[in-house]
C-alpha cells in the first residue's frame, strides 16, 4: 500500500515539474507577432512584456539627462532632414499626438507649436522636469510605452523617435502592438531607429541599444496591424546608418485642419502620476498611397 502511495506521489511530482517547465519555456520564448502559433493578446499595462527594460534605461538616461539636454535637447541641434520629416508627420496628423520616450521634450514642443495637443512620456524623472520647464506648450508625464495600453484609440499620431532602440528584440513586437492600439482610425505612427544588416546590440553612448534592418522592422509594424506608408534611410557621414518607418492605422482619419481647430482631449489620467512599469538625410520610399 505504501509503495502504491509513494508511486502515485512521485508521478504527481513529475507532472507538476513538467507543467512548470512548460510554463517557463513559453515565457522564455517572448511575445509572438500576429500570425504565430499564439493569438495576439490584448494589451495589458500591468503585464507589458517590454517594460522590464525600463528601470536600467531610465537610470542611465537620468544620470546623463542634463548633459544630453545640453547637447541634443533642441530642434535646432537636429538634422534638417529630421525636422522636415517630423514636420510632415505632424502636419498630416489629425488630433492629439503622443511622443513616447520624449527625452528633454524638443520634438513634443516642436509638434505642439504646429497646432497639436501633445503629451510626452519619458521614464526618466529628470527628463520630464527638463521638458516641462523648456516646453510648457506640451504636457509631460513620467511613463513609457506601457502607459499607452491605457489609451486605446486615443491619439491621431504617435512619435517613437529612437525611443524603442533599447528594447530587447523579443519585446519589440509587443511594444509596437501597444503603439498601434493607441492610434485612432487613420492615425499615424512614426518610428526612428538605427539601421543595420542584422538585429544586433551595439554600445550606445548611454546604454546598450539595438540595430534593426529597416525592412524587417517594417514587417513587424505591419504585423502589429498597421499599413507601412514609407521607409526612410540615410547614412550620415562618419555616423551610424539611420532609418524611419511611417505607418497608418486602418480607417479614415479626420481632416487634419479640422482636428487642429477643434483640439482633441489628451486624457492621460491623474496628472503627475507615473505611468511606467518596472539625427539623420532621409531617402524615403513610399510603399503604398
């Protein structure tokens, strides 16, 4: 009798260990893009798989925030090609805009001056302080990509200008899905990132970042449910190759002039509450009109 009980207990123990091992294996696989074996999950701010990169990155940028803002914290310090691209993005957008990973807030301020209501999120408290002081025409809160999971369909445009470069590659698809879900019908997403032949890390001046082949990243944007309108690429002399992807959400956007005239509420929730877990000649290639 004791032998039978011991055998049954051993079997139960093996089954439980197998279930735990299977759960660990699935978690380690990372998120899957649409079309994989698992269906795309609904975004959840309390379980965003890309958020575990935030604390170290935020601390690294906070430590150098004043230095960064002094060198790169103005639109005038940016490449003319970047200014033209982001101006075109802003002028085509209808409704409020979110600048994710806004840093010292120069692009958020630039877009606000073109008539939009703009909310900037950054996980660095020091960057948020600097942005609020330098660009009062926009609003800034502590947060990262996960904050947009609380705002489905809210924004006419989302700018993620070099703010996803520190995410580990398995986590990028989920981040793109969150950004896509935050767009209103016909809303626009503009990404800036470092181009490369392969997905690989490199020693960025602040903390480890990743290069992405532009066409591969464009496919991830499409897998997130957006239509890629344009892929940009340039190689500044003596610098790393840069790339951009401009995409649109399904549906018809409101007229940009009407949206600017009527405003459009940016409602991030309680003001001041943290919402976080845990530049470039463009040769644009228009893909679809």
